[in-house]
């Protein structure tokens, strides 16, 4: 069983909704210590999540999913070079229409404009392509997960390449 030590590490806790404040806090830290990202979040703003993922991608970060890794937290998880979870952790996919900001939340509404629909499709395609670039799944597979609101338990998430291993515990 893999062990993860928090000793001499910079800890980034993602336990609330992802947004600009979290992004700003992560970017302004001057710490040069190796990064451990602890994830237990229902998601949030995709734009902020993408920027956090870009920040982590070249920093050899380690992620630990301690509870839920939903929606916008998935790209953050996949940006980490090592990805672990506790036995009860889950990764949850859902349709982005449920999580778009109020400006485009009604993109499937009868009154939606072509530009709203195009923007929603662009957001969707960016999301699924980003995920598919990190795991051995096709964008169509990710889209299907979202339609069916799939919840991945650790064994399946490891098999599909979202996680490297399950850990039973960790210590500070």
C-alpha cells in the first residue's frame, strides 16, 4: 500500500467550491516546497479550475482525494503527477449545464440564442477533451459519463487512469 507523507510539504486544501479566491491564494504563495493537494470538493468555477490545473501541472504535485472529486475538481486532480484516494473517495461526473454560471445556465432553454448554445458546447468540449487527454478514454466516453452522472469508486477510477492508487490513511 502506498504511503503519502505531508512532512515538509505545501498543503493545498480544496474543500469548498472552486473560485477565484482559491486561485488567487494558490498563485500568491511563495512556497517552494513540494505540493500536496487534498481534494474533497463538489466543484465550482471551471475557469478557475483550469487555471489551478495549469499552475499544478508543471510542479509535480501529488493529489489525495479524501471524499468527493466532482466536476471542476477533476481537471485539478488530473493535473497532478501522482494521484491517490482514500477508500471512500468518489469521482463524480455530471452535465455541465447544471454547473454553468447564471449567464449561460439556460443554454438548453427554448429562448437560448445560437451564441449561448455555441458557448455551452465550447465549454463542454474543452472539458471533455482536457479529461480525455489525461486518461485512456475518448471524449465520447467522458460525455457519456456526464450524461449518466457516473460516480467512480476507487477501483474503477484506478482502472480508468484517474487515480494511481488507493491509500488507507495519511499522516501529517
